C-alpha cells in the first residue's frame, strides 16, 4: 500500500515537472518570436522613415519646381511619388496636398506680379501714346509746310511706334486710346494696312455687295488694331517677295468677313492650338505666358475679341502659310451716310467695277458692230497679187451668225499654201481704226481706280509741290533723296 502511494506521488511530480518544462519552453519560443517581430517592425519603420524622407526631399527639390515650370510650359512633366508602395495613405495624401498648395501659392504670386506689371505698363503706354499722337499732329502740319519725303518716312515710323504702344495698352486692359466716328469697312482695312511695315505687299480685294458698308464708332478702332496685328504676322512670317492678299466680303448672315492669307512658313500643331486658345478670348492672359521675347499679336486680338464681340479663326491657307478669318457680326455694322465721301484710295467693289465696265462698253459701242466686223479687208496691192476674190465670197448680212473671218478674203500667200478642197481657219486681226478708241478711253478711265500706293504718293507729292509753288517764289527744284518702297508713307488712317 505504501509503495503504491509512493509510486502515485512520483508520477504526479513527474507530470507536473514535464508540464512546467513544456510551459517554460513555450514561453521561451514566444519571447523569441516577439523579439523577431519587434525587430522586423523596427526594420519596416526605419524603411518607411527613409522612404518618407526621400519623398520629402524629392518634393522640395523636384516636384514643387516642376509644378512652377508646368504653369508656364504646359508640356513639362511633373513627377509623382517615387515609391508609392512604401508610403501609407495618409503620408501620400499629405504630400499631394503639399504639391497643390505650392501650385496655388505660385499662381497667386504670379497673378500679383502680373497685375503690378500691367499697371505699370498701362500707365507708361498711356503717356507714350499721348506723346506719339502729338508728334503725329505735328508731322501732319510739317507735311503742309515742307515738301520733304523724309517727313513721310518719319510719319510712317511714328505710326509703327503708335501701333506697338496701342497693342501693349490693349494687352494691359486699357482702352485703345483713339475714338472714331463710324467708318467705312474698306477704309478701316486700309488704315490697318498703313500701320504695317510691309504694307506695299498687302493687296486688298473688295467683294462687298454694299460699297458704303461701315463699322459702328465703338468697333472701328479696335477692329483696325486687331487687323493690323494679323497683317503684321502675315508679313513677318512670309517671304518679302510674296504678296499678302486680303479679301473683304459680306456673309449670308448680314455680317462681314475679312480673310488674310500668307504664303509663309505655317504653324505646327502645338503653335496652332496655342494660337486658337489665345484667339478664343480667354478671360485672363498672363504676360509671363507670352514667351521671351513676348509674342503679343494673337493675345491682343483675343483681348479685343472678348471685349467687342467679333471673332477670329486661324487655319492653314491654300497659299501655303496661314489664313486668318476675322468675322464681324451684324450688330457692329452700319451704312455710311450718302453725304460722306469715301477715300479715293479705297478699292471699288469687284461687282461694281465689272458692272461699270460693261455699262461703259455698251454705251461706247453705240450701234450694232456687225457691219464693221463683216467688212472685207482688201488684199494688199502688189504686182504679184491675184485677181480680186470678193465675188467668190458671199456677202454676210448684218446680224448673221457667220464668223467675220469667213467673209474676209484670203491673201496671196495664204492661197499659195492652202490645200485644195480643205477648209481653213484664219486668225482674226485686231483693227487699229476708230472702233478701238472707246476701249482705250475706257481703260484710261479705269486707270485711276487701280492706282498703287506708290502712284497715290506721287500724286500727293505733286499736289504739295503745286501748293508750295503757289505760295512761294519759283526756285530750282532740289533733287529728292532716294526712297525705298518700305519707307513710303503709311498714314492712310481714316
């Protein structure tokens, strides 16, 4: 009995000792696993800290400067997170918010700087424009007192400077600085032509149905400024030996359209997209977005479009360069009064010229020309001339449809080379008699309409010489200095 009890106690002690040892081993393994987990967590935390540090470094050195660059160059890339997997959601969100905050701050600062620059340039442009207008009036007075072509050259250069100043003022949200009455549309086109350095290359074609179609007073000067910028682009980006055709026509919707074509170098897709964006009349255009040096032409046109209501579209031209289409809506158009005389330099409408030429041709013809055309021409006399052939050719009555060449006799030389029995066609000869005089008079009457700017300048110079000789004693004329075509007068503004 005692042995059985001792055995039972020994078994219980052994079981308890085994259980304790097993529990100790399990606790040791748990402690080891916890240490390994803690070590792994420490290594992961260190890696996340390093990744976050690199992201912050990239944010400061690359991402924020790239955002500032992309505001001026929209094609510039903006890098993102380097290791998005190593950054938790909150940290990535905070980094993105930092980039957007930097973008907002840069935009606000650029807006303040641009507003300050606009204000300074607007004040300077107003003063310079006032001085140039005073110089223009003084030059006009000098043109009446002195007959010197250099005054015209100086006046033209003053006009170029005035256009630049007006464009700068418009870009800085100032008014054009010149008030007009309602003006003829064709005269406004000529005024814009006179503000461009290559004005002699611009050829204006008038296809208006109404010759006295005009612009309302508030839109005359803005349209002249916009058209001058388009013409300056067309002449600057095309070869100096090429022409710049300008077509003025009316649209079906009671509006008007001005087409400006050039045979220049054209534009790539990015430049064309950028130009169309500026011509759409955006609400705000920053001066810093216009390049260095700034290209202000399309931006100025866009500002005028947004303010006065006309529109402009640009596309590739059939001439190889670009075509600008300036559309004027009906509410900006009117008709000139009948007592207002149009400029003699304004081209007549093409339809009116054709109708006038036809009317002059019919009135100068008098009666029916058939008897004159059917009159046979006698063969030239000479010892070798054959017998007269008039009886062999039937007479052609007036009003007959038979061509006059059939009723004309053949000369001896033509009879010698004519094959027997074959019909021949003879060339009609131009008559040099009295029937040609009305045609010559008609061409002489149309010649003043087709005068070039150089001929108009010569006529104006002759007028000045006549008035000067009437006021002063006759003096020997001094030789005038040579004037290049690009230095001719450019002040046709109306």
